[in-house]
C-alpha cells in the first residue's frame, strides 16, 4: 500500500481519483491548494504526488520546484495532470523531469492506473513527461 497525495482544486476529479486509488489499495489523501498540499506532503511523506498543473495562487511548475526543495518530497515521483498545458510546456518550466510524468485531462483511468503503478515501481521517465494515448475518459 502506497501513500499518495493529490494536489488539485477540481473536487470532482479528486473525488474520482481518490476512490480509484483507495480501491486499488493505496492510502490516498488530497489537498485543494498548494499551501495545504505542501503541509500534507511534510506530514505524510508520500510515495507519489499527483499534481494539477493549473492551481490557484501558483503554477504546477512553481509547486514542483518547491516540492523538490523540501526534504520530505525531494525525490518523490510526481505525476502532472493538465487539461490545458502540454508536456512540452511543463518541460520548459521545470528543472528536472526524470521523476515526473504527465497525463492529460480528462483523465483516462486505465492510463492513470498504469502511470501510478509504473511510478510506484520506480520506473523512471525518459525526461519527456510522456503521456499515454487515452482510451476511456473519466
């Protein structure tokens, strides 16, 4: 059972993803904004962070850099999600993406589960923030 935190302000997506993660046996929690997200990361020391790229008060890139400077999350894999930003946009804004991946919104649950499992198993990204071709939207 992995500890996973979702930092996203979209309640509907968060609710669905929490349900999926818990069904799959993970301990999952969420935060609706970056400040709450950083607090929970420090407290829970998650095995994976799922991060919306467009957040109130900051961008996913800025929060990513803050997470990398924090001892509790310096090496934690991060799964970016966005319905607006492309992997190329995110790549241009973060310093190191070897431990990051990207999934487009709407989230497709098969791809979501594959990405979560790959990241938890230690499979590294090629640095391109690749995304899968979705089959079924959530």
